[in-house]
C-alpha cells in the first residue's frame, strides 16, 4: 500500500474530531531539567516544545482554567518504580533529590498551579488527577509535555478513557526524535484525541477569556 493509499485508508476510518470542551484544564507533563541538559541520558532537543507550552500556559491562566504540572519522583530505594523503573534505565534520574528531576527553567510551579507527582507514564495512573478534574467540573484536557511517544501518549489514552475530551498540542510536545514524535501524534489524532496547533489552542482559550469578561460586564 502506498503512503497516499495508507493516508486515505486512515481518513476513511478515523477522520473525526471531537472538539474542545466547555471547561478545560491544561496538563503540562514532565517538563523536567534532564530533557534540557546535554550531559543527561534523557536529553532531547525539545526547547521549542517548552517555549510553546509556556505560551499556552499564559493563555490558560488568562482564561482562568486549571493548570496542572506533573513530575516524576521515586523513593531512594526505587521500590515504588516497579517494572517501569526496572525497564527504563534513565528513570534513575527521578530518584528523590536528583537535580535532573527538577522542573525546567521557566516552568517553576506557581502558587495557583497543582503539581501531580507520578511514578508511571500516565499522569492519571495511580494519581488523584482524574478525580480532581471531575470534582472541579472539568470536561476536557489540553495536553503538553515530554515525551510524545511516552508519557504524553499514555496520558492521552487515559484521559480519553476517563471520559475527558482530549486535545494534544502538537508544538507543545516533544520527543527524542522527530519520527516517534510525528508517528504518535498521527496515531493519537486517529484514535484518542484531537491533535491541535498552538495557535488553534490559544485562540480557543482567548475566546473563553472573552466570554468570561462578557459575563462579568
């Protein structure tokens, strides 16, 4: 099957959009220092993803929607890492106290932001994220983060599985290589979420902000 035929096959089967929800939350997944340090095994060329995510973060705060940051942290013994820690050697950088696990520069948590600490790929697995969003009346999530093929994808599948309309912001996600980045964006867009642009997302958040202003006039 040629590439054009393959794309047409996907369009016939999966060319559907669910759209943004009415009460979104922004989730910023694992933007840790290790991805930005060339001496670290985690290093990836993802500066542009962080820059994009920070712009979305500002728009999210202007729109007064919840902003959630995730990080990864393990007990010094790594007993809480299970098979994930056993398999993925770079997770050793997330043992409690390692500077590579700190939030990337520019993404220091703000007082009004919620930090969710996790041990596994998904921001939802083994955490309070789903119940917190549901209790807050959130119906949809905007996902940014690292890496596209790992924790972003896992969080995307779980977000959809928990009933949230899910949008993945393409420019605000990054990976170690362009091929897995694009392949996973393609697959998430086909099956689990709408993959959207930064521009589209910020436009949506600005409309939410305008509506909020109009209600208060």
